[in-house]
């Protein structure tokens, strides 16, 4: 299966650039999705807290616990997106190196 664009096809010069732009756009969408999940984790209450008396709910919601949920979620998403970005960077560098080493 050939994954490289056909050099004779119309508009093939921009195809690698469009692929890179789409991939980086996808990375940004994943980061934004992770940020939304992190905010949701920060704002959510635990079931035990919801089962308590309404007057005691605010006392039971500890801010450090909520911040920790936010940090863990954001950290996981950024670790994933960072690893993905690093893999894309290494791949792009390897492809450029292969292009320069190939005789024309």
C-alpha cells in the first residue's frame, strides 16, 4: 500500500503540508477535549458527597482534591499529546534526513 502522494497528481505539492496541518489540528482538538474533561473533573462532585445532606455538601468538597483531579486529567492529556507531537517531530526529521540522503 503506497501512502506517499502521486507526484503527477494535481495539487500533490500541498498534500504533505495539508496532512501536517490536519494532524496538528487534530492534536490541538485532543488537547482542547482534554481541557474540557479536566474542567468537568474539577467541577464534578463525588457520589458520596451528593448523597450527603445538602447543607454539608460544600464542606465535603475539598478544593485540593478537585485541583488534583484537574491536574491528573490535564497531565495525562498533555503527556499523550506531547508524546504524539514528539513522535511526529521525530518522524518528520527522519523523513527529511532520508530525502537529503537519496540521490536524485
